[in-house]
């Protein structure tokens, strides 16, 4: 069970929108605040801390992370209007977020990160959505000695000794591991294992895997391919397709006859959410409809591509959902603030899955600043690598390899709503199959 991983207690949400109430809650919860403190006339003001990133305003990734600009603005406004981030010496620092549109293009993004590090002189770099872009930013961070926080972008190859990453961290678990605790779909397969054991007649028996042969999707594909048999499922088909961003459906369309012949109960799609939506729609139009689809993400465009009937009962994984509102426990912080920032940004978690990872990054930055006497790049990098802190997604402990402890839980589309399925301590609905 993914929840057994260190510190993975899930939080509750309270709708408290005023700063005093937020701080009071954090104090009651154990004194865990991230120094979003209102400045007094005698407060010492220090340098402005610059945070750099690219966000795709066009291209494939635009529907996935384009509107994070609004969340950036909401957080920056909140911090600066409440005295800035306070370092370990009590000095207050305003923040400025510098972002560029990478147009979902690898080479453009890499050049923009060079500019952020070398010309804009940022204190932190935050990776873009794509792991295929993110993997080539670690050398930039290494060369320019600027701390890099990998957001959604993380893959196995980033965290091996042969790829120096002394200046990079991520909040996420090593999801590429074939492990029920840390694997991207580990919690999903834990749920199915339990379901198969207790209700074999009401559970899937066979599964097919289709994915794009592209960094993180490949990592997840291989992890889940190993976990499925351990959960009690028979793998009847597997195929990795070459990525094609200009015609993403063609490769999948060609294997639909093979999927029909294999007749799996579940088809597991390891690709970008919008691409998964296009594949599901193409399959339906070709007369192929498995008992259930599973996607490793959905993204803002997913349901609008598939349509609600096709999305119904599809399962996927997420790092956080609003349905955790009834949960309480240690290891979490800033829930009310997160809710307020999303509201201030004029966006919704539903439309921007993984926005909680962006909130966690801002929590990491605030905590790192609070731990250093002087916020130099080197000091901040050291602090990031030593983080052990509550977040909106549970307890985050940055491991020696650079990756963290924030994992995922399975959810399902039921009656037009996202419902949490597993584990028992977090679920608000029962898994529906088929």
C-alpha cells in the first residue's frame, strides 16, 4: 500500500481564507509554519528571491501546465503581501517568479533555463511539465550551480550516480520502482490485489498495456507490467509505441485489431492524459471497448476529448484530491492556504491535475529559505536536500538520492465526479467494475 511509505498521511481541507486563521491552525498542528509572516515596521528586508521556470502556453503541454501562471501569481502576491519569506536570520525576502513560454519545445526550453540561470540570476529553478525536457535541465543546474526542483518531471535516469544531480531534488517517490509502495500505480494494483482476493467474480482478470516509449511513461509502463501479475492479473498484451506528436493516434490505431483479439478486461494506457483521451476515443470509434480503461494521468483536456460516457469508470492516479477533506492526521500543512490560492488563481484542481505538486514546490522553497542564515544558491541547495517537512500532500522527506516521498492514490470517474478509491483510510467511494 502506497500509504505505508514514510510520512504518507493524507490531509483534510478546511475553507479558511484569512492569514491569521491559517497561522493559528499551523501552530496548533505542531508549530509548522513556513514563515509567511506579516512584516512589521521593524522587519529587516533583504534581497528579492527570484524563481525561474518555463510553462507551456502553446503546444502539447499547454493544457497540462499552461495556467499554472495564475497559480504562480496568486502565491507570489500572497507571499509579498504578507511580509515575504523569512530566512533563518529573520530577514524578510519578497519573491519574483520569472517564467517563459517554452511552447512545449525541448530545445527552446533548455535555452530558456540557461537564460534563467545565467542572465536572470534566479535563486531556484523549477522544471516544466515534461520529463523529456526536465532530464536535460539537470546539467544546466549542475554547471551553473543553481538548485533545481523537478515538478512533474522526474524519471529513473535522473537520479542515478552516473548522472550527477547534486543540484536537483524532487518531491515525488521513485515511481519507476516495481513496488506496491512507491510505484506510480502501486496503490492501484494494491487495490486490485485486495479486490481480486475478496471478490474474484467482481474483479478484472486480464490486462493489456499500451504506452509511449518515452522516459517517464516507459518507467511507469515497466513498473506496472511487473506489478500486475503480483496483483493477480494476467497480462495478455503489451506494446510500447514510438511517440508521434504530429499524429499521436496513428500508432495506436494500428494495434486496435490486436487489442480486440487479446480481449483484455482492462487496458492500461501509459502516456499523456490528452493522448490517452484520443486513444480511447479512437478505440471506441473502431468498435473496441474494454470493460475498463486505466490511464496514468488525465490532464485538463481528458474528459473534453473522450466525452463523459467514455470517461465514466475510468481509473487513474493522483497525488491529492479534494475528497480527502474528511481526513485528519500529522504530516500535512497549508491546506487552507492551498485552497485559498487555487481560488485566488481562478482555477480548479480538476482542470489542472498535479497543481498540488506546484504547491508543494512553493512549500519546499519557503521551508528551505527558513532554514538558511543567508539565501545563497549553495545554502538553499543544501537545505532542499535536507528537507523533512509536512506539505499539502503529506510528509515530504528528501532522500539521499534526491527524490522524495510524495506518492499517488487511485481515483475513478463516477457520475461525473472524481472519487478516491484506496486505501481504506482515504477512500470516499467503492471501486466500480466494470
